[in-house]
């Protein structure tokens, strides 16, 4: 029995020792976690710096480094302000703060560092400098929108010359941090981009960049604020015009049917219903049951005329356009006229 009791005791000790080792390991892991997380954040910051240097080297490979290329090349997580750029002939100095994020016990771990890139012709070098250097940089470092627009044009013109409109449409410049593309439209002969260019004090200016295929030209111009919505408004106007054309065709059809019923100088309710019973057609050109081209919602009669207000649908039920028309049947002259009557009748019950 003693041996069995000893075995039990030894087993308990083993369990206790195991638990103690696990607890100590967990405590040690927790105690050392902040340092590990900070190392990971620092590594990620260093990766961002290295990637920025590589992008700068690629952008400077042609011997020219535009401000838009710098804005795309020097990027960091959490970067609130664009980099500070100083030019002295072919010598360019870019200074900015980088941030690295790592995991954390109660949220992300972050580290920051101030870095300076020196670009001379095609050569790029980078060094970390004291953090206060970044604090001493100008508070507002956004470039004038007009200056940014000049850079955009300078980037796009060689692309247009080599690859046409497709090259301009797929250009990296549209991903520059100073730009926000509001809208764009491309046809076989031209390409238009409407873009917000960010300026100081959280303001943005609208610019239109317009490229043509024959001849291959590219222009930029500043627009008023509403100009950045011009393409969308043009599309909406085109849709409205197309819907109006469809409704006019339907109203014309109904007008002719009403005029055909007036040959005896009168227009009964039954004749009106038959004129309005014209069915819409589906995509295959077949009648669509239950959806007539027009439905009367109000009728006024006098000895000389009959006035009918109707909801009008397109001849094809593939369109969702709806409108109201007033049909005026002139009994004495046996003629019918029509006019668009807005959309108020769409809320009225059918007769």
C-alpha cells in the first residue's frame, strides 16, 4: 500500500511541477511580449522604409523624379502628412515619419521613426535621423493643386504617346495619394478623368484631365466644384432623355388609337379602354399580359372634348420608365392632342 501511495504522491508532484513550469512559462511569455511586439513593429517600419527606397529608385531610374512619383513612393502606415521635399538642382531631399504596427496584448503596438532620403540623379540613399527633425518640418506640406496637375500631365503624356488611351487609363498616377478620382469615362477616341486634388487645410480642387486618341493630346484644366460631377450628370441626363423618348413613343401610339376611335365624333368609355388596352412587349417581342401601355387615372367630359390623364409605360416592359400624359380628344374636329403631365398621376388610383 505504501508503494501505491508513493506512486500517487509522485504523480501529484509531477502534475504540480508541470503546472508550475507552464505558469512560469506563461508569465515569462507575457513579460517579454511587449519587447517582441515592438521588435515586430520596428521590423515592419523598416520594411516600409526599404520598400519606399526601392520605389524611389525605380521612379528615379529615368533621371527625373516628379513630385507625384515621390508621393506614391514614400508611404507609411498611419502617415498623416505628405513627406517634406526639398530640391536643389538634381539633389532632392525627402524627409518624413514612418510608423510600424505590431500585435499587442491590449491593442496594436506602434513605433515611429524619422527618415531622410537623399536622391542625386539616379542614386537613392536613406538614413534614420533624430525624431525631432520630423517635428520641425513645416506643418502643412501639401503642394498646390496646380503643381500636382502639372506632374500628372508630365507622367501621362509619355504613356499616351507610347500606349494610347489604354495606357493612360491604367496609369499608376491615378493612385497618387494627393489624388482622388471622382469619375472617369472612356470611348474609342477620348478619355476623361475628373479628379479631386488635395490641397492645404483639408481643401480639394477639381481638375479635368482629357486625353484624345487622334491626335494624341492631353490637357488639364481646373473646374468649379460641380464640374467633378459633370460626367455623372451627363449620364443621368442621357438616361432621362432615353426614358422620355420611350414614353413619347408609347404616348404617340395611344394618341393614334384614340384618334382612330374618334371617327364617329364621339369617344365612349369602352372605346377609351380598348385604346388603352394595348399591351407592352417583352424582350422577345411577345405581349406582356397584365401590363398595358397606358392606364387611365382620370377622365373629364364636356360637349366638345374628353380629357384623359393616364399613367404611361414604355412599349417594351424591359424598361422601368413611367410618366403621366394628358390626352385631349377634340370631338368637333375629331383630333387628339397630348402633353406630358409630370409624375403626379403615378400616385393616383386607376379607374
